[in-house]
C-alpha cells in the first residue's frame, strides 16, 4: 500500500474513531506509560497470580460499561498517531523504529480493533464482576488480569505462563465461567491498550524532537550569520522554558555537539539546567536510547 492510499484510509478511520470517541476517556494519552512491568518467568507469573487474587476486591453493584468507550479512544489515538507519522514520512522526517512498526502494521491493528468490537457488544462487560480497588477500579476483574499478563510479558502472551497464572489465581479465588470465556477478548483489549500507549508515547517524543530541531536549526542559522547572536536565541529558548525531556535533550545534542564553538553555548545552558535536578545531557541521551530500544521490543 502506498503512502497516499494509506493516508486516505487513515483519514476515514480517524473520522469513524472520532465519532466513537465522544464517550471515551479524556486522559492525556502521553501521560500513560506503556504496559511494561518486570518481565516474569512462568514460575513468577504463577506466584503473581496468587498475589493478585488476594489483592482483588469486587464491587457489589456496578452497571457502567467502560470498555467500549476505552476501545474507541484507543482506536482514535492510534489512528491519529499513524496519520501524523504518515505525513511525517512524506516530508522525509525521521521517525523512530517503534513509529515505523506502527505504520507497517496499522492494517493488522485495524483488524484487531474490528475483532475486539465484534466480540464486545454493548453491555457485554456489564455482566462481568468489577473491581473495587486498585488502578482498575470500576473495570472488569478479568480485564485487570489481562493487563497484568501483558505488563509482565512485555506486550506478549506466553501460553505456558498464562495457564500457570490462571490456575494459581483460581487456587485463591475461582473465576466465574463468563470471566473464563472473556479471557481471549480481554487479552486482545489489553494488547490494543498497550499499542495505544506506545503510539501516544511515540507522538509525544516526536513533538519533543521536533521542538528541539526547530531551536537547533535557528541556532545553527544564527551562528552562520553572526556567532555572537547565538546567545540571543539561547535566551529566547530559556524564556520559552523548553521541556527537559530525554527526546528533546538527545535531539539537541545530536544536532549541536561537535559543531562550531558558538553552538556549545546552548548545550552548556541545557547542561546547567539539568544539573539543577541531578541530571546530565549524557544521562538523558543514554536514557532516550534505552527507551527507544524498549519501545521497539514492546511492539
């Protein structure tokens, strides 16, 4: 599929997703980290199943159906992210490996969303027991189980680990038959949830790098005309209070390190700013590389 046809398809999907999103959560997507906890072996998953079962507390009455709204919101975030990434590639802008994966596999993600919606009719999840505690309070217990499995499997489902987890969980708290039937669809929803979080993080990082590129370009152009005026651009950047996030710092370092002496000034300012919180350019550059590698593994 060429870029033009993909963009047209994304626009149509975005319109459909927007219509469904009206009842969805309004949490800022980039504030939600990917479902990536400590990677557990099958034995560790078994122990975790027992611990989680002991922690879960159920609500007596709850009729809210939040999963369909969340699915719509996830679809909207993923579609919007892929549309923006497609436009970026048309303009020859650099995107991360995780962003490339999202574009290459968008049609598969679309298929998973359609399958999830087909197997999650309106009102389906209302019949499932809901949690009264923890981060998933108000959501079906079996959905939280799926989130835990995805989190400790680094975005993947291992059959042996899943079986040991479920068996151990039910040694403490038996699940209802409807919950056991719902496990496949809940795992699919959890995977889509994770992809939404990865997509949102990809876009947030892309915006940080874009901001860094604009400042770096302005400083480079100024240095070529009048090196003494670079300090004025640095002052403008300081007044704008740029985010000292790893993508921003790494992109500034990539563009300015090893250039003219005048361009050492903005890096010195960034280094000083980071030192106030016990950080450094080197540390954030390493952190950004680690985060990109982790995001690529997750997807």
